[in-house]
C-alpha cells in the first residue's frame, strides 16, 4: 500500500493507494510463508516425539518408547504446539528485517522458546504435572534444533539467490564518495544481507569536470544527484532503500521530510551512523531530549585475554589433538618420506605485546625455502606485508595439498597449549611484517595470535592486506565468546571447501 497526501485548508488527507508488489517483495512474502510451514513442522516433530517417549533420568534407560494418545496427552501437545506457534509470530521471529541474516533471528527464536518452556516448567512444578517433563526434555531440544536448522537451510538458499543478484534491495546512498564507497564495499562483501548499491547522491552532485561515478570492487556506481534531489534520484535508479549518511546540508528536519517523501512511493529509509566494524555488543541506543542516540562502548581489549577464553583454548586444543592424533601421524609420515628435510617447520612469529615465539607447522616447502623469499617479494611487487603468492615454487606437492586444506596448521594447537597462541585470534605475523606496521596495525599485537581468525573465514589468502588488517582489528576490538564459536564453525566449512588457501 502507498499513501497519497493531499492538503485542503491546512488539513492533510492520507489515502491508501494500491501498489503492485515487486519481485523482491513477492519473494520476501513467499520466504516468510515457507518459514511458517517449516516452523510448524519443527514444532510438531518436537511435540509429537515428546508424546511418544517417556523420560525418566533415574532409570537405567532414561528414554523409553511409551506412546500416549490419551486425551490429556493430546491436549497438552496441542496446547504446546499452538502456544509455541503463536509466540514465534507474536515476537516477530519472522519479521522481514530480521530473517535471513545476522544473529537477531536466532536470538529471538531462543528467547521465545526459553520463555515458553520456562513458563511450562513453572506450571508443571505448581500443578505437579509430571507429563510436562517429557516436553521439557524432548520437545524443547528437538523443536529448537529443528527451528534453527530449517532457518539456517533457508538462509543458505537465500544467500545463493542473492549471490546471483536476485531478490536484493536496490540501495541509493546519500553522503560523501568515501562513505558511499565504504558502504558499497561492505554490502558487496556481505551479499547475504541482500543490499546492492545502485547510485550515490553527494553534496555537490555530478560534476562535468570530475568522474561521474565511484569504483567499488571493479564496479562503477554512478553519482546520480545531490543531497537535495534524493527523490528524483531514487525514482530514476529504481531504488527501494535509501541510506543516508551525515551531511552538512541535511539536518534533522530534512531527514524527517525525506522519510515522508520516500514513504509516498514505498521506499525505506536507513540513517547510517557513519561507523564501521563495531559489533552489536558494544552498541546501545537511547532517546535523549527527543533525539535518537547511538552509544558506542570503548574497545575492551582485555576481554580477549579473559580467563574463560584461556580455559576454552586449553580444553579445545587438548580435545582436538587427542581426536586427530592418528591424522597427525599420517601427515608426519607423508612429509618425511616425500621430500628431504624435517617433519616440522619452526617459524619465528611475533606474538602478543611484540614477543617473538616459534610457531610449529608441518613443513610444506622445500628445505632452505626462506632464502628465496626476498627475491619472490621483489618479483611480486615488493610488499612484505602479508606476503603470499599462488603457485609458490617453494611448496612441495604434499605441501600444496596440506595448505589447500590447512592441515599444515594443525601442530599450532601445541602453541596454544604453551600459551603462545589462542585458538581464535589475529593472524600470526613475521618480523618483517611487524616492522612495517603503523599505529593502527600494532593493535593486532594486543592479543595472542590465533590458529584461525576472522580473516580466514572472510576470504583467507584472497584478501588484500588492507582487508586482512581491518578484519583483525575488528576482532581485537569486538571480541566475544560467541564470535569465537562462530569463527570456529565457519573455519571448519572454509577448510572443508579448500577455498582461498595456497
């Protein structure tokens, strides 16, 4: 629906006009409908299984097959099914700005489910209803796993469509060229969010004496107007979303009127805060004196050095080394018997606070390969920072396979046990790279380097030096345990696919 505003004698008449939904809107509506179906199937599976299984943790067999189709059991299952389904819709777990990307969708799913079953647990305790225990022990984990699993599957399907350029938001950016370039770059790098910049409005607008576009990732984005002609530019580019950065000529009243004008033809308005790489855990919003404010907490570097991270690093590394010990023996034999030299390669790296340590890797290069590094750097542009080339002649045939799947990195878990590294952290640096650091890059050294990190799940060796630095600094400033677990999960996927490593 679109609103038509007409004025007569100072009064404003708002009349709804029908508007045909576009392809993206139809797809979004279908996406939400599919979520409803799979949500109900997941809930039904959990409640039905709870009705079929009897749970008694004091018995030798805590789970026993005991179908119960009595009126009370069917009524309780129906009540849980209906309440769960209604709660998911009531708490906006299928809101179009929430589903498909980010963690908010999963957070809402977890919150709704825990609140519902918390109420069920209290009710069963008060009423002494033992039958409710089966739903807490079976329906809760099975239903929640089904909800998360189906949502993740729909996300992957949506991400594939968006990677092909389908069902995306067409974005018009209002702001300076650098701000527009940064926004477009982030949207292109994170295509799963479904935003595609189609035009830019700057303060000066198109200038015949200057380039009429900005370049992002090899793509030309046209400058289609100034910050006073946003509506015309949005209509001309077909943009359905306008992102406004701070400009000197657009004040609060201007943005308010812009929101009204955009609403007249169904476009959305997003006001960007003008900050990058700040996690949601450091941001909080509040209204002060009638003005929306975004508060940014200062970086908490010491959180990445917390005791819980240290305990997690030790336990995780011990479990991994015990689980893969046969694989380590096979790799050691392959390295030893296919090329001359030692099994392990001890490479100096610069760790936390600039302290050097010896990082352990399976040898993937021929002996004395380090003697040729300066020649290769000179031949490939002379940049010592993040030096890595495809088809490196120093790499052995076995080493090429090990590098493709990052198997040469496995011995670094011993460095984690020695407290020289962490499971997740910035990329370990060699001395020549650290010597080229400026003040920004040195923030990498505030925490222990990691076996894996944010840069490894965001492109690995295909990233530019600038992108790898940005990702490492973002990790240092925004650390959380959830972020570590997410990076570990993404690392397993990236390693299995063998993409971006050489």
